[in-house]
């Protein structure tokens, strides 16, 4: 008996019936809906990654010690990077098993999924969505360590030359800074580089590069705004 005849006989004996057309149409729509949802969620994850990059000063890595390097690596948003990869894989799977998915190569699947997530994620980040999403996540998920918390760790190493906090008193050659642990420092800044956006006003949050002098004194060689590039632009507009 030929294989085709065996197959026909098996179908007749099991009384198998072809699946209705609406079944395939519904499956195809669900796959494309999953693709769209995965792309949007991937875009949200990418916008948070951009926010983390904006808030992290990658140019100071060369100044960090070995232990500091480990801390710096801990600042990377691995949680959101993993989410982005997962959503990209879901998007690729959804396209591949859709009605016309056989037409796409693996490279095209990766390219289309990643390009859409990156484009939408960038637009979402520009609109401030990445920051709002990350902050909302930090408030509602207790075990999650926010980007700001990680940033405070990096800029709370006065012995390594990094200090941050809020200005509480100002003077001609120095100001008092209350760090994020509540300790007050006397900061000398007369020789420090200070960009125009930093006003050195009471209540302003800044981050400092310099050296520690005693238990409560710090000599700053550079004073930077606490926020990233986006916050600096918003401050200029005001």
C-alpha cells in the first residue's frame, strides 16, 4: 500500500475533518496581535534602557578601581535588557508562524522586530515615557532597584572621588552639600569646572568629581548637574 493510500485510510478510519477556515484566520490574527504587543513592550523596555544610559556617566569608568568597576557593571539595566530580548523573540516567533511568515529569513525577522522596537522606544523616551515607566515600576515592585538608586551608589564614593547630594548653603568659594545618606559636606569649588547650567543654588542637586579632604570636606574639580542630558535641556528652557 502506498503512503498516500495509508494516509487516506487513516483519515477515514479516524473520521478526521479539516479545520474550519475561521480557525486559521483567527490564529493568524492572534499571531499578529502578539507581534504588535511584543514590539510595543520591547519598545517600552528599550526606552528605559535609553533612560538608564542617559543617567549613567560612562566616561568615568576609566577612573574606577576594580571594585568600582564591579559596581559600575551593576548599574547596567540588565533587567530591561533581558525583557527587550524576550519581547524580540516573541515578536520573531509571531511573525515566523503567521500566514506569510515563511517568506521572512531569520535576519529579516530580527531586523524588523528590533527596528520597530528601537524606533518606537526612542520616540517614547524622547517624550519622557522611559523615565515615567521606570519610576512607576520602582514604586510598585518592592524588589526592584531603580536606576536612581543605582546612580546614587555610583556617586556616593567620596574616597574614590565621587560625591553627590543637595546644596544646602552657598558661599563665594565653597558650599555645603547634604549627601543622599544625610551627611553634610563642605565643598570647595573655586578651581572646579562648572558648566553654565549648574547655578549652585540652594536646593539644587549636583554630582561632584574631586578628592576627599578629611571626614567632612571635599575639593571639587568638576561640578555636574544631577540629572542627565534631557533634564539639562529642560532646565535651559525654563
